[in-house]
């Protein structure tokens, strides 16, 4: 991990972004090797309820992996349309072999710019070859919304912001960069970092807010309050 980027990626698929995709594989692989189940998530995530409760209830179904639905259902993301920024992996021989296989495909990840498509296709291969069982939690279910809902499902977001829908988490995916994510989260009233701490390399305790920092940025995007 010596060469892990210390700065955020400027664009999707740039060199920093691709390096972080490899780190995501390494991190899960190491914990999996130690014999543990893994809940992997990106940092652009809001927890409303403990998602582990959900996944622990799913044990009788016998799936090896559970993915948040990315929202993209085009052929490029077939067959699973997995959001690889939030998933739960059970430890067993099938997942151990899957991660060791992905680890050896680092060159493919670097060439494609992301581990999402690589992981998607490798899981499909392992499903028929090794009996791997993968479940994507459908985007029409209310428990694990993401950027797809933010940009494409206005009524869902209104219901979530009003408290009518109470998901486990919200994932601010489908964004260009870190700055855009922060603006969207501020507008959702889910940003808990003082503005004076923006850009600080190591977020100290004094940077955290007890109450969210709300700020309007976009008139045409979901918002906790009306933005004029």
C-alpha cells in the first residue's frame, strides 16, 4: 500500500482512480484470506440503519455475495449490474478463489479504468464454473438507494427526505468527483464536516459537526429544503 494515492481522483478513470480500484480489491482480498465475512463500502455513504442486520438475516438464502444495484441495466453491466462500492461477501472457498482471481487481473483493471466491469464478468464466469451465488438487491427495492435514485427517481428521493421511505443506507454514487459529491450531500443535509476543514488531509475531531451543514447548490436536484 506504499503507493496508495493520497489525493482524490480528479476524474472517473484517471490514474489515481484506477489505482484506488486496485486497492479496493486488495483490501477485500486480505480480509477474506483471514477467514472473515466482509462488508465493503466506499466513503460516500450515509448509514441510516446498520446494514449488517439486513445481511445477517439473508443467511438462509445461501448467497455468497450481495450487491447494491448500480442502477445501470445496459448490456455493459450485465448480468449483475453490481455497484462495487457497496457489497457484502461471505467467506468461503468460492469467494476466496474469486478474490485471488481478481487479484491477478490487475492489468485488466488498469486498462479498463475500473474494477466494476472486471468483477462483474469474473463473477459470471465463477457462477457457472465454481457455483458462485451472487445476488443484486434490485434498484426498485427501498433498502439500498444510490446515485441512480438521486438523478433518476425524484419521487423516491422526496419520500426518503420526508421520512416516508427509510432505507438502510444511501450511496452518493453517479458523481463526477469529490467536489460534486460534497455539494450533493450538503443539499441532502447529510454533510457533517465544517467548511473550514475542506481539503484537510486528516479530518480531526474538531472538524466534525453534530448537526449537518445544509447548503443549496442545484435547483434541479433533490434537496432537503427548497432551493430557489
